[in-house]
């Protein structure tokens, strides 16, 4: 299975939103689970929640981002990604 890692600064907005949108697109295509999407941040504070603005925008798209928790990128995540 291909593994795609989205990366931004804090993993509370851009990369978490990209991960959620990519998962929804694949699901809408009837191909859920064919690609493993994840996200991380270069300066993320592990466990931080997605920003309230990101949660609201995703909600408007029918995507629940409220349960997202930030994580910091590390060598293992990079090595696992395609």
C-alpha cells in the first residue's frame, strides 16, 4: 500500500486538512483504504488539537477534524512514506 505523508509547520491546519481531504476524496471514489494518508508537522506540539478555523472549514465540507491530534515529523515517518 502506498503511504502519503502531508507535512506543514504545526500539523494543526494545512497538513491535517490535506490528510482529511485526501481520505474523503478516496472514499468518495469508492477506494477507501487503498492509500494510507497521514500528516505531521516540523514544529508540531504532539497532541495539539486542530485549529478551530480548520475544524470549521472541514465541517463545512462534511469532514470531522475535531479528533485530530498533531504529531511531529520524525525519521520513522519519513522512511515509511512513499
